[in-house]
C-alpha cells in the first residue's frame, strides 16, 4: 500500500501534519478543531528524523508510545502508515494500585505494573518511544523496565529516549512532547505529579541499554540528551 | 411541513400507503395536508438517539445515523452510517461504523470505514482500525491505531530467521534532505 513513507523515501520530505478530513461525518463535523500553534517552548530534535528513517525501512512498522498521550503525535505516525500502540505509562505510574505501603514506605509493585502495562509478545515493535520517563521512575525499576522494552523490541528495531542530564532547579514536571514537525518538538509541562528521580549521562545509558550496540546521542542546549538506540 | 416520503418507503417496507378513494362531487375538497400514516417503529428520519437512561445488551445494528447517550454492551454495527458516542455514552462493545465520534467512553475495538475521532472528553480502551483518525488533546486512549483492516495481531517471530532489511526505492542521501 502506497503511503507517506513512500513519498518520504523518494523526496526526503517528511509528511506534514494535515487535519483529518472526511466530507460525510455528519454532526461530528460541527466540532472540527482548528490547527493549534505551539503555546510552549519549541526545541529542535535531531534524532526524530533518524527514528522515522529507521521506521521507513521496515515493512508495516509498529511502534509503542509510552508517554502521556499526544493525539497529534499518534496521528503523525499513523499518517505515515505506522501502527501505533499507546500506553500512557505516565498516567499508569501514578496509579495507587501499583504503590503499597510497606513498613511506612511506599513501595512500587514492579511485577504488577509490568504485567498490566507492558505485557506484549516478544519482538513486537520496530520502535519504542520512552520520552523522558527514565528520569521520573525509580532508578532500581529502570533496569527491569529496560529489560522488558528490550524483549518487546524487534531485532533491528530502536528505542528513542530523551533524558535530562542535569538536576533541575526547583520542581520539574515530566514533559509531554508534541511533534511540530520531524525536526522540532514542543515541550509541554504535564500536570502529572511525578517526582524527578535521577539524571542520566551517556555512560548511564550505555550501561542500562546493554543489548543495543548501536547508539546515537545528541546533547541539546537545554541539557536534554536525545538517544536513539538500535537493537542489532 | 410537506415532505416527500418516497425514500422512506423504499427503505421501510412496513410503511403502507393507503390508496385514497376518489372524491365525490358532493364532498368538500379538503385543503392539502401532509399525510402521515402511523408507522409500527416510529424513528427519526435522519438520526436516532439513544437516551442516557437506556441500557442495551446485545447486538445493535441499523441503517441510519445513531447517537448513543446510554449504555450498550455487545456489538454496534452501522456499516454505512455515522455513530456518535455522546458525553454520557458508556459503551462496552465492538463498534463498526462509517464515521465514529467518541465524546463519552468506549471499551472495545472500533472499526471506522472513513474516520474515527476521539474528542477531548472521550475515552477509548481498545484497538482502532480506520483509514483516518483524529485524537484531541485531553482524550484518553489505550490501545492501538492501525490504518489497515484485517491486520494481524503481533505474534512471536522466529528468532532463527535474521531480520531482512528491504532497500528503499530510489534512496535519497540524507544530506540532500536537510533544509
């Protein structure tokens, strides 16, 4: 099936985000929403285009988006012909059902969380987008989280992550990232009440993602490290 | 208001139009009036509304647009028509329609032959198959979106087979793509 990836391959033009249009939507057409302009800071991204290029080489690519839901991002990949699975781990991680009070301390129920949110068959996804979740989950959970993702990622697939390399000054909400185009991201502070846990440097990522020999790092001006990891 | 009902009659064979006897010269000619025969299933011509107090369990199918504000469990099929799940709608069903708009809540897989839209207050837990989608900011969604109908569920690969990478057609070097 000819899709936008074919045009991307031939011309190098990334598909622009066009609003869904259908002439026969009846009453629902009354509620069409206008295209929104970024209301938050927009930063360049270098790895997204590479991530999309990697997907474009797959036959019927399938990705997993683990961040807070941004509908336009899902639409973006959908319009590229990518099958998108969405798991809002930001929302799930805050769910009290995964936190148990044990001897005066709140303990995270890792097995239950993984079973209820990341129980996909092995080698399901060509791409997994982690966003900046790593900075906001318990560091000891990060390893089993990465192991689970590794299992679900196909050989030749990739993981895309954004990690903070410096401790923030003051309360820092986890971000939602809206794709403005294939080289720009709007950073949207979310309302999620997740606490910043740990910074990650290049060596930390290398140690965490041991099954990913292919790694690309781009450090942006605002101390966000963009990481594209390829499972080969 | 006078409205022709030919299309209706063609759709619904239960509507029987009674033949009017010819007027005798002694009868007064009555003014032109719209004539409506009682129909066994009175429904609106254009959109059917299921109110919020209604609970349906089973298969719901039809041949006109439908707005649901109530609860439905089972299956909803409106192949050539539009389905709107209103803000009070609570659906636990497989859904299949031409255009599907979710303002309430759906738990179940959704197939739209034209478009599936999730509004800001909408919530979907399930897989969506449609050639077009629209997901508003603030919507809740857990599942997958796929453009192709009948796509297979993910299955375990054979690890003994190496992944083959298909070369792209007419590859363009990345350098030339940078603006």
